[in-house]
């Protein structure tokens, strides 16, 4: 019997994992010994090497955060014109496009997994289109073959926003191998984190110099600057956290998988909720988020917070093309607008107990009976 007495401590949508302090201190000792703190030090290089193996990608460049990684990826391709993306994402995706002087165009999403609807993509391509930025939202993989086919037909670059997708693979291939480049976020709220951080993965090694120089003021190996760049370098302290967390990652995925399965089992027959499918046999999921759709979302989240001290989050609301600065952008997205009005994420992190999931699900059942 599960007690539904309001929890004293809030259960938040996520809680960053941390290594043992002693393990982090061991890594820090190297920083103290070398006095090498930033600007591409040995721990950053070690992290890039380990990420290459972990993500099964040819090339990795790490950054101070995911947003700057995406900015540098787009900047390095010297794009001009329109970029097609989806509005069901975090503001960062579209800001990175706009702040590079590019014009975002919005493609609708599929309700089944909230990723770009490949059937609506080609109709948005014009002679101004230069690239596609699809989002593996919640870590659900986009249909990369269909997207690449459109890109190839029209000579477009493809840069994935894979902020949520660390550790996800399709048919054994890491998502970082798709398109021209992929950006991953290593923010504290992500399945794998460096406190703040991010990376760009890419197959074509000739992109490396441009990607490296964009994060260091635009200076290249010869000390020249062809395009102005940013300061988007990852520090040794952040890389040290990443090296520790990489070791914990496999164990954390097992815990997250068990939590997602528990949510699925307990919520699958609750009237008024729509769950997503986690059963694609070709996909290895990372269980980054537990998204749900409900027309009663707002009331449900309010009651969960007030009566049970449980805090879900409206990831992602509103749709980006409902925000003032993007509301005039081209592209009709009825599905994204509807989904943004119903989507929310329930608490999910490796240290969450299965009993907490039971508590949250019982609370949801009680609320859904009453609203
Ligand atoms: N593209 C996409 C699709 C993205 O989702 C993101 C970021 C990006 C690009 C850009 O990547 P980064 O530049 O961030 O690397 C969070 C994250 O800050 C952001 O990384 C993430 N996506 C976005 C979806 O969510 P908030 O505003 O929801 O975070 P916040 O501070 O409200 O925290 C969420 C919950 O986590 C709270 O309940 C408290 C808890 N928390 C948070 C932090 C930071 C902790 O317990 N400890 C902590 O240290 O944005």
C-alpha cells in the first residue's frame, strides 16, 4: 500500500548525478600538479578521446556548453539563408540559428515521437534553404535516412540538435554519426554532464580546424582569423567532471531504464494520459526524459505540486513559433502547437527511487480521477 501523504522534500523533474567527491578530487589533483586550467588542456583532450570511443564517432570537439557548440557548428559551415528546424524544442536551437544571421523556418513534428515530420520537410525547401537542424527531442531519434535524402536532393547541410541524445543509437550507430554534424549538451540536467558543457561530433575531419577556431576567438592554427569566433572553451575542471561521470554512465542508464519501465507499467492504462512508445527494437534509448501528453496537463501539474510536492515540467511550452520573436517565421505547425499545449515531463534521474515513481503514479491516478 502506497502512502499518499504529501512529501516533505520536493521531488524535482531532475537531479544531477555526481561522482564520489574523492574520485573528482583525484582528477583535480592533476590540475593542481600541472597548473593547466583551460585552453585545451590534458583533461579536455582525454575527455575528447574517451568520448570518441564511447559515442563511436570519428571526431569530437568539446565546448563550454551545448548552445555555444551549436552556434559554433553553424558558424563553421558559413551558412547563409534559411534553416529548417522544428518549434518543439528548447529556445537554444532556434536562437543559435537566428544569432548566426540565418532565418529559421519551422517544420511540423510527428505526434508519435515529437521529431521532425519528414513528410512535411521537402515542401518547405526553397532556393534560400541552406541547412536542416532536426532535433532528437527527448532523445527520440529523428528519421535520419529520410532527412538525409531530402538534404542530398537539394544540397543542404544537416546539423542535428542532439542535446538530449547522448548514448542513443539506432541499429548500433550512435546518433552523433548522422548528418554533417551533431551537437550534444552536457548540462548538469543531462544524462551525462560536465556541469556545463557540450560537444560537436562530425565525420568529415576537414571541419575540425573551423570548429576549433570558432571556440577560440576565430584564431586558427596559423594564428590567422578568417571569421570572428567566440570564447567557448571547456575548462579542465569541467572535463574532470565529465571523465568521472563517463565511468558512471552505464550504471545510470540501467537505473533510468528501470524507472521508465515502472512509469510505463503504472501509467499505461490511466485515462487522459498518452505515453510514448519505448519499444523500437532498432533503438538503444538513453531514458533522458519521461514525457507524457495530457489535455489536462496544467491542472495535473499544479495539483501534483500543491498536493504532493512533485514537480513536473512543461518541456516544451510554448512552441517556439508562439514566442514574440519567432511568431512571424515561415512554416505551419499545427501538431507542434497542439503537442506543446499538452506535453510535460515527469521526474526522472538515476537516483530517483522506484518507490518515488510508485508514489508519483498513484498521485497522478488520484488527481486524474478528480479533474
Ligand atoms: N538544444 C536543446 C534541445 C536543449 O534542450 C538545450 C538545453 C540546448 C540545446 C542547449 O544546451 P546547453 O547550452 O544548456 O548545454 C534546462 C537546461 O538548463 C538546459 O540545458 C536544457 N536544454 C533545458 C531543456 O533544461 P531549465 O531552465 O529547465 O533548468 P532548471 O535550472 O530549471 O533546472 C531544471 C530542474 O533541475 C530543476 O527542477 C532543478 C534541477 N536542478 C537544476 C540544476 C541546474 C538541480 O537540482 N541542480 C542543478 O544544478 O533548463
